[in-house]
């Protein structure tokens, strides 16, 4: 037992990282084809790497590209609706391994998925003060199908998830930073007898700068990163106000909103905007990007009071407006589109790749074979996480626990904004952006079951809220983890495009809408 306690703090997390790496990297280059929206992002990444902006491709370019002839893009700018950062990152693997190497165009996304598991464990360890819970939460994230699939295809959403989670971690660290310095400020005022009034104006909050940078990186992958910046910007003001009230500051609300609030805004927002603009450097320094010279024409350039604005800024603004218009107006029917109201229940997962073959075709040795990449989360993990989130809503209303509030704010930022777009063409795999907070909610509940959940006090409070029967809790947890592993093993072929009998594929259709 002593040996286990000595080894577990490093061996447990290392085991989780190895599991995450194996599940994401094994046979990563298969299938050697552009699956689902890889047809956009992989090709955009390569033209971006070469031209500095996303360019157009000839018709039927996917097969030519996959066969190794990648330099068939043109110099004409392509209308893309997502910022460039995610595609720049995808291009790094292509530059290292060659654009025709399917391993190369997916490797950076896979590495980001592995790093996200590491980051989540670090956050859990900081949030709950338990290495055991960090290992359990990280393990559940490592073996979940949604996280695995989104780490094995070169789409943008894994980057959104990772950078947003970085920002979440920075907000967590800022909470303790702020509380510690607020207490010191109050102690000094108590010594001198000085009236605290509206409280301090804290300019030196490095973790808020880090959060702004992280959310700026999120926005530089997809515009949805703006929701994280806005949500956690509001969260910081609310938390600051509550901290000032607990400290005994008389004008705690007005001090947080009118005095510290503008400072927090200046710490977070400008760096986020600058990061977003920096991601478009290739578009700014070249002239071939889409709409890059839009304002150079007298017929389209602004006139009147705004005529002085540089043409490149006018063109960029016009581009962003066009992209926004596209986003909010996208209603093109798709067989795998999914209403955001159903995401928590995983009603319509996205089929990203499907190939059927008959006996004797290729390596098929059954009457009919299937190769599929379907973004189905592990049902035991996903549905348990959903139940945990709903329980945390109740728990926040009853106990006002700050850890619960922080976790739910991640769900607010990553999920609730999509409920404004129930009529848009959107997909279940967007949910990867908020999956870490589902896992955090589930980890919190597991902590309650094991008696490891920290109390409801301030920063650093580690008192157990109740003393459950740990023997029963441990047995339930072991049974749950074993079942989750078995379900992941069962679904893994559908997450990785392995060739399986068609009848085995049918066994995974637990809901009619999963077809």
C-alpha cells in the first residue's frame, strides 16, 4: 500500500496519458482520405501555409490531394468563414510529414487531444485537491469516443476545446490569486484603520491576462470562442463582487462593477482582440486573400465620415460581416445535422466516414463489411456526465458552491449560446467544446461518492461535506469504470474506421437516430 501511495501521484497520471496517446495515435493515418470537413480544413491549411491565405482548389481535388498531388491550389482567395489559427496548426503536421500524408494532416489535432487530457487532470487536481480524482476524470476523458474521434480527424473543434480549457484553467488560478491579494489588502487597511470604501483596483492580475490570451486563441480558431470570453468576463466580475462582500468591503458591488470591472475588461479583452487579429497576419500582409482588396474599388470603399479608415481595415471588416452573415444564415439541410437541444442526450451523433464492402473486396472476409468513423461518445460517460450537470444545477441553487459554479460556467459558455441557433445547420460534434465540463461535473459527483468532494468554504477549503460509505462508493466506482472501459472497447472500431462485419456495426445502433 505504501508503494502504491508513493508511485500513484506520477504513475497514475502517466498511465492516463499513455492510454490517451495510444487511443488517439494508433493507426491515425487510416483512412487515407479526407473525411467529413477535412475536405475544407486540410486543403485550406495547406494553401494557407503556402500562400498565407486560404485559396481555391479545382473540382474533385480530394482524391488528387489524397494521392499525393497537393500543390494544385490556385492563387485565388477562397471564402472561408473560420479564422486561420486552427488551420495554421494543422499545416504544421503537413509541413513536417508531407501534405499527402494523412498522419501528417491529423497529428497536431491528435497531440492537442492528448494535451487536453493532461490539462484536464491538472485542473481537476487544482480544483479538488485530489490526484485520485484527477486520474479518474482524466481517464474518463481519455477513453471517451467524442474526445477520441475529434482528436483523430483534422477538424477545428478540438482546438476550440483546448484553448477554451486553457482559459478556464487561468480563470481558476486567478480566483485564488485575487482572493489572496484581496485578503492582504484588507489586512493592511485593518492595521492602519483606513476605510476600505470600494476596495482595491488590482491591475496586476497575470492570470486574467493569460485567460484573455487563451480565449483570444479560441476565437482565432472559431468565432464561438467569443462566448467563452464573454461568459468568463462576466464571471470574473461576479466572483470579484462576492469576494469583496465576504471581505467586508462596504461598496462591494459597485466596487467590483465600476472600479475593478473596467480594469478586468482591459486585462482580458484587448489581448484577446489582438490575438484574434494576429491570427489573420497572412491575410493582412498579402493581397490575394478573399476580399483583401475589396475596399480598393471606389464603388465599394466607405465614404463620408469613415472614408479615412485604411482600405485594408475596411476590407477586413467587410469580410467579417460576410462571415457572420453566413454563420447565422446557414440552414442548408444535412443528413447528420443535430438540434442543440438534443446534444446532452446524444440523439444524433455525426457520421464522418462510412465505407461498405462485400466479401472478397479488399480485405473483407465477411458477407458485408463496414468501415465507420462515427462521433458517438461513450454512452456511459456522456449520459452520466449529463446527469451530473443537471445535479450540479440543483446543487448550486442549494449550496452556492464556487467549484460547482465554475464548472457550470464552462457549460454556459460552451453550450448555452448554441440554443439561440436551433434552426441552423449544426452538428453534435460541436459538443467537444464543452465536454471537459461534463467530465468535471461527473468527477465532482464521483468525489461525493468517494467522500473526496471539498467543502463549500473559500479558496483552499478541503473539508468533506459528508462521510458516505466509502466501501460501497468504491465498489460502485470500480464497477462503473470497468463498464465504461468495456463500452469504449466495444465502440472503438466505430471511432477509428476499423473494418468490421456489418452485423457488428448494427449492434452499435442503440438508438434509431444513430443510423
